C-alpha cells in the first residue's frame, strides 16, 4: 500500500472541516473533554445534528467537572433528539469518574475503562486528544479502507480485517490529524454513492478505484426486515397542561420524560392500556417511527383528566419543546396538536 499518510495529510491541511471540537490541522491537540463529548454524541448521529447540540452542551457545561455536577434529568432533557439515550446516562457517569480522578486517562487502554467508552471511542480520543498512535475505524474510515484494500468480506464480519488494515497505514506522526483526515475524506470524497475518485488524494493507491469498482465496497449483507410493533400514545390534558411520565431508568429511552404509552407489541393496542379512565378519543391516522431494531406505529388517543389522580408530571401543552421529549414522543405531540387544532 505504501505511505498514504503524506498525501492524505497534505489534503487535510487544505480541506479540513472546521468543527467546534477540533483543533486546526497541525495545531496543538484538542481539549480531551470536547473530543470525548463529541465522540459520544457522534455515535450513530450526523455531524449536522451534533454541532448545535455540542455547542449548547459546552456553553452550559464547559468542563468535565461542570458536567459531572449536572442534574441528571436536566442533562437527559438536553440530550433529546440525539437518540440512544443510554449514552446520556453513561455520559454523566463517565464525567463523574473523570472529575473524581482529576483528568482523562491519556492512553487507549486507560480510556477503555471509562463508562460508555468502547474500543472505537477510546482509540479516537487517544489519537485526537493525546497523540497516541491508534487504529480508529468509524463508518467513514471503514469505507475508505475497504476500498483502498478492496476487502471483499461482507460487513459487519469484515470489521476486524478493516481494523487490521487501518493499523498498517496509521502513522506515528500526527495520528490525530490522520484519523480526522480519514473521516473527512470519507465524508467529502469517498462517499457511499458516487465517490469523487478523481479528486481523491489516495486514488493512486486505491485497489477498488484501479479496478473501477469503488462503489462495490464495503460489501454489505442483505438487510433483514425490521419487525413491526404497535402502541398507543395517550394525551391526557387538564387546564392547558398535558401529563408526562418518566420512563423506567433502564431500557429503550430510559429515564426520559415521555407521553404515557401502552406496551409496544406485535398486535395493535387497545384502550385498556390507558393510564386512567377517561373519555378517550382516537384521532385519525398514526405516527410512525423507526428504531434500530424495529419499526413502531403509534395510535393517538386524547382525553381529559377530569380530576383523576395520576402519577406523573403536568407540563404546559404549549411549551412541550422545553420538556426534552425523545423524537418519537415529540413527533406524536406535534401530530396530536395539529389534528386537534
């Protein structure tokens, strides 16, 4: 494969994305807190979605010590919209461990011991924040490397092969910039469809490009159909306020504020799952949402509290944006208000 680091870093020096958690190419290493926070946020989420959330987080909690002292419910509400809410719970747990220790561990091995920090995240922080040579493989890097080496093994089984190949091309000099250059190359040039191979600084070394087959890599398995589940969201109103509940601390959307809902099951739901007896009215239509492992279709029921004592939290119906509802519940609330208007 030869030395691809030099042409790649030259390209990065000229074309690096300006991101609020990065240091410019060739400059002193980035703040470990900002690197760690951005990497946790970016898991299964786009840069465009993360950027405003990241800027809000660091304005609100500018250091790991400040985040460690945050109210958990406040942090969970601030996380709304980023998905994978277990990450938010791990975020504050990790912040507390680091704050107590006084600093982040500076090695990949040390970082692996932190709550919510897996193999990829530890390698990324070690390289970007501490200059440790580490093989960092996110989705963009995996695509670039699969094409460079024409790795024909299908994903996800190919990841160990891709990681080993990444290790062979990762330099000891400027490893953090190299990692971010690979990420930027995958985002801007080596895209999933219609890669701009003629503009790629690594095309002379790319096996897939030489064969005219760049889009054939990485090889992906056939997608399995996601199971379908059904549920009902209950909008219980009283004097302009709507009932919110706190979901169980463990499990999907754990610990988040939400509208009451019956179980999510394989069969359409019934009103016996309602939180209280009321004059429930079923609204026309449903709200659909896709999670990682299943599709969800939600019927919408509205009712009046009529003085019933219910467990939960009453929230102004016209200020639900500040409640930090997960996306599926925010979508349902918007649809209920639209239909009921």
